[in-house]
C-alpha cells in the first residue's frame, strides 16, 4: 500500500506519522504557538527528527465553534510557513490542511505534497477536480456542516455504516475523476457524539474494506479528555492508548501533536505484528 508524494513512493504498510503544525491563533490545543517563522521551523525540524513522515500545515481552525476565516487570510497564514519549511528543509513532505480548492492549488504550487480536506470534498465543489488535476495524494475526511454547526449534525442511523457509505460514494467519484492516491479519515470529533466516536473506534478495522489507507486524527481530542477527566494539555497518555488501539485495528497514518510518542507506538505494535506473522 503506497502513495506517491512528489515522485517518492511512501509505503504505508508500515504506519507513518503526520505531525500537526497549526499556524492559527485559535486551535484547540496549540493555537498561537507556531505563528512566527522561527517557531514553525523549530517545530518542523523537531517533528522530522522524531520520525514524522509528513507535516500537516493548517491555517483554518476546525475546532467546534471556531470562526470562519476568508481564503486570503488562510493563504496569508499557510503560504509563508510552507515556503519557509521547504526553503530550509527541502525534503519535507508537507500536507496542507484545507477544504478550499483555491488554497489547495496555490499551496501545491508552492511545494505542498498532499491535501488534507476535513470536508471530504463536500465544502468546495471544485476540490475533487482540482486534486485530480494536481495529481497528489488526498486525505478525504468524513464530516458534516462546518465548525460552527457540526456538533448539531450528529444524527446517524448507524454511525460506522453511514460513514462507510459516505466514503464509498466519495471514493467512487474521486476515482472517476482520476484521483489515484486516496486516504480515508473517519473524522473523530467531527459531527459525532462521544459515544459515536468510540463506536467508530471500536469498529475501525471495517474501514480496511475501503481498500485505501486509513488516517486517524484523535490526538488530545475531547473524546479522550471527557472520559478521563483531563484537558488537551493532560491528554498525551490517553492519546497514546487510543493510537495503539488504532494501529492494532489497521490504521496507516497517525496525525498527531506528539510525534516521538506516536513513533514509539508504531515500533511497539510492529513487534506484536511481527510475532503474530512468525517473523521472530
């Protein structure tokens, strides 16, 4: 199971880590900590040294209740970050976290290697066609509505089945347009209740039926904090527990704030898989 990033084939049979770099003032955990170029470069270097394969740069906060940001402001945030990283670390593989085709195109032209779309192609009717034209990997996440109303859109007949049905339709449309490298993200925390998040997690292995890599993004989210009674700042251990479960159920990419710990999860679960497969 591979994806092509700027001519480099990335094997996702061995899970990889995507480090989060939020260039926003209001993200739920690290908002405002990487707004200047020096801080962005420090975080990028640290994450790559700790084992991240991808860096996910986002300029639009998707936390519940976050304010809307116009495309011009989103670009003003992400473009300097992408250019600075690639000017200083040209080998970095940058994913741009955006649901806007216009932003995606400009960022890819600046050197981004992947698009991470929290709307799964629903927010911008031009997104799927744009990705097809750019011929880059596309992370397709399940969500409903927008950050201001998504938590009121949690009505499902059966959440895992409904999310899988969403992907079956969106992946078919993407394939028809000529998008080759598609990654599915179930969208933990997006238009889902606490119980629905854990239902998705308990049935995560069913997403392997999509025959595309699966990305999970649950690092330090409220689905952890509400259960163990902590804050995002205190949720590293909980994140590690859930990352381990996701890996055991077949996740291919962990999108995280804490790269070192996620890489350790991958190494340890790999040893279990090796033993089960009779490698040692």
